[in-house]
């Protein structure tokens, strides 16, 4: 597969947020290697929207919006990711890790 664009990483992030792991352990941070960062702004926007629309019937109670957790608890490893770097202000420049050096 050429690109998973967050794929399983987004699922794991969602589970950690929805299960309130990050509310119980507020200093916990996760580094996700070689997942890229270009997908993160879209994921965060959609997660906020879906939680806002579905929280009542789904019984989701969070202290913050999902995007808040994303920018405070996750580091994203990149290799070649022009979109992620271009959107570093949304991802958080401090949340982007360079995983490999091109030779």
C-alpha cells in the first residue's frame, strides 16, 4: 500500500481519546513513528465534528474536543511529508518528528 494516510494511527488515537485514557493520565504522550502528519488536521477537524454531532446518543463525555488531545498528547513522525510541514501550524510544529534522513 502506498499510503495509509493515518489509517490505523487515527483509529488508535480515537480509542485513546474516547476511552478517556488521556483524561486519566494528562501528562501521557505518544509518539507515532512514520505515520506522517498531513492527515492530522483533517482527522482532528472531523473528530471534533463527529463528537459534537454524535456525543449525546453515543454517550461520549470528554473534558475537551478531540483536536485538543491530538495537539497535546501525540507526536507524529514524518519522512517525506510536504503537506504535514505546510500545515505545521495546525499539527503543532513541536508535534512533528523527523523519522529518517534522506540520503
